[in-house]
């Protein structure tokens, strides 16, 4: 598998928005499930949103209606639009790609999102 590089994290007030980007190299979107995960301090990494090869999306209950995952195949980039952010969304967000045949995964280095109340 190739490499994933996230960007777009930062500090935002509750109710605000951020858009995370994940630039992929050496990863073919047509044969990888793409996902965003997050890990808050002293908590396990958890799935936030995923995007299948066919374009089907899946979201954690806590972010449904607020977050949107999408991809731009031409730019080899996957996005996470986060609206109406809450303090509990504070975490390090990671991009993930999982090969649909081999199961091999790639992870980005993570980007910090901090939501102040």
C-alpha cells in the first residue's frame, strides 16, 4: 500500500466547521475502502466515516447528519466535511485505506481537531 497524508485540522469553536483532506499516493481508490477514524485522549481509535468502492457511505451515530465523507478520484484525495462541531469531536483524526482483496491497510499520520466550548 501507499501513503496517506492528512491536513485541515485545527482549533474551532463549537458550532463551527472544518474540512479534513487526505491526499493519497500509491493507493488506487477503486480497490480500497476509504475511512476516517478518530482517537480522543485515553480512548480507543474509532471509525467516524467510511466510503466504499461503490460510493456507499457509513457514519458513526455520533456524527450522522453533521459529517460528510467524499472523494475526488482525479485528485486522489478523500475529504471529511465536519459541520456543527461539538467539544466531544475533539480528537486526532486519521485517514485509512483498506485494500478490498488483501485487507492490507494504510494509515495517515493524523491531524488534530480541537473544538472549544
